[in-house]
């Protein structure tokens, strides 16, 4: 469970606002837009990959304390080295059924007809 950056209260990953300190955790009220926030008097731009390669177009640059596009320089370097791997989720039965439902139905019909023929 993630922690609130201000009060370190445990919050759900889908929470928009911290229940204790009322800090906005997601950008624009959307649960899938991550809002990165600097702690205290720090700025995010000093450790951002977009600031380092001069591709950032954020209006608050270079003094941004909240940003939706933040990418850590160290995470980018680890990703290039192959140290950070995103785990591939195992396919669920619903996904398998959705992708291969025609083949599953044909296989079932073939199996039933084979059983009828043998017995």
C-alpha cells in the first residue's frame, strides 16, 4: 500500500486525495494520472530525465514541485541497464476465453463428437 508523501498515511493506489491531510494524490481528479510531488523545499526538475535532456515543456520548469510527466534519472538509467523489469501478468481465464473462444468451442465440439463415435 503506498504512503502519502506529506503525512505518510497509508492510502489506496486509487485514492484521489489523502484522507488525513487532504493532499491531492492524482492529477486532474483522474485515478490513473499519477501526480509526482516533491518533498518540502525540493524541486522535481533536478532529478527528472526530461529536464536533463531538455525536452520538458512543463510551464513550471525548472521549479516544479508537482508534475504528471516526471521520470527519475536513476530509474531511466536502471531501465537502460536492464535492472528494472516490469513483470508480465499471467493471463486470466477471461482473457484466454476472449482470445481463443472459437478454437475452444471447435475443440469441444471435436471432443464431444469423438466421444460419441467411440462409445
